[in-house]
């Protein structure tokens, strides 16, 4: 009887759900403080990662329950608090948060405990989380679930504010500088693009990715061209889904990721773009998360049948979207593996550069 009464109270008051979530997070902060004795609080991101790892487990439970693997854990909360998590997109971002983000949290918590750098992992996580929450929130605000928003929706706001603050701290952390002599840096930066075949390949990949990004942006903007009409009805009908997540995703790609691809091409042609390694990690995380959610949602059974990817184009759709996600990962790997080309030019390298002109 008590369980029934509590469940009824929760179902009648979504505000209770929101307050319960706040109390759970506050309690978790208190437990962390007393257990650690404040030893790890010299790095406040430790608390962020521990709390977010808890919410990752909750998201994994939600996704497993919605796909029918388990039952009886989050049904009331989903039904009364955040029903949009029952969409294919909601399930996919919960899987990503519960698996990929959770793994990143554990790795970064371990690095903090061992006094090691976690800057690169943190930047990848930053891009992934920001892309996930921005698309999710905007899709909820303008999609078909906009009329179903409850106070529990406000629990998503920390996922915007905290990563912004955490990102500032991550960018302020010192970089792990490679042991390269000024002569080696100058030698690498003197090479033209045709002398760097791997970079030429990356430039070609980025050009194709940028073109595809622009095309899909025009598709969701209802471009009247026949190719756009054919694509949205025969290739990716999920872009028409009224939940609005895919449309928001393509517009973010077009207005934010596309300009970054152009900047990346610039950074691969001209040496000394020291900003590229960091931001390539951020965008690698963002595109990886976005493509996982978009690809999974297009094929998931929760997506209404008229918006699911047709079987006759399944493999071409799958391969295209996997390759789209792979480009930024290759760029980030290249920047981390051979960073000499992107290091700021030193006086010695400038002198040697002039000497060889």
C-alpha cells in the first residue's frame, strides 16, 4: 500500500520528481565530500565526474528499460517526468551516456586520483556532452513533445551550465608538450601540403564531409531541388520525423560544424594553428555522439515506420554515416600523433624558415 501511495504521489506531481532528483544529487555531493575528506576537491571537476557518472548509470537503466531488457525501475519517471526519453533519439543518447560517457568519467576520475593529465579525454567528453544536450533540449522545445514539458525538464539545465564551466577549466589546464627541437618543428612546418600525403587525404575527406554537411542542411531547410526531395523521402526519411531532433542536428552541423571543417582545412594547409589539436578533440567527440544518436535513431523500432531508413538503402546509409563520423576522429588522431606542424612557430624555426626561402 505504501509503495502504491508513493507511486501515485509521484505520478500526480512532476514537481516531486524534479525535487527528488535535486535531493539525490545534493546527497551524492555530500557523500563524496565526507568519504574523500576533501582530498580530491583540489580539482572540482572530480565532483562533476562522480555526479555525472551516477546520472550515466541512470541513463543506461532508462535505455535498457525502454528497449525491454529490464523493467520496473524508471517507468514512473519517464511517463510523468520526461516522456521524450521514450523516443528513439532519447534511447540512443541514454545508451551513449551510460556507456561512452560513463567510461570517460571512470578514466578521468582515475587520472585525477593518480595525478595524471586527463585534458584530452576531457575535451572529447566536452564536445560529446554539449552536442548531446543541445540537440536534446532544442528538439524538446520545438518538436512534438514541446507541449509535454514538465518541471523535471529543468533537471537538464545543469548539463548546459556545468559543461561550459568545466570546459573553461579544461582549456586552462597545461598542455602536454611534445619533446621536439625547434629544428624539427621548423622542418615539419616547411613542408607543403603535397609533401604531406596523409594531410592531403584528410583535406579531401574534410571537403567531402563539408559538402555532405551542406547538402543535408539544405535538405532539412526544404530546398526545392529534386535531389533534396529524393534524398529526404528515399534515403533519410528520418529527417522528416516531427520529434525535430534530426532537423536540429542537421542545422547544428550546417551552421557550426561546417565552418569548423573549413577552419580545419585552413589549419592543415598553413602551419602554426595551435588551436586545432584541442578543438579537433572537441568536435571529434561532438560528431561521434551525434552520428551514433542519428544513425541509431534512424534504424530503431521506436521511430515510426514512415521515417525509418528503407531496407534497400540501409547499407549505403549506414556506411555513409559511419564514414562521416570517422573523418573528425582521424583529424584528432593526426593532431595528437604528429603535433609539430601545429605548434606555434619559435624564433629559431622562423629564422630557419627564412634561411630556406
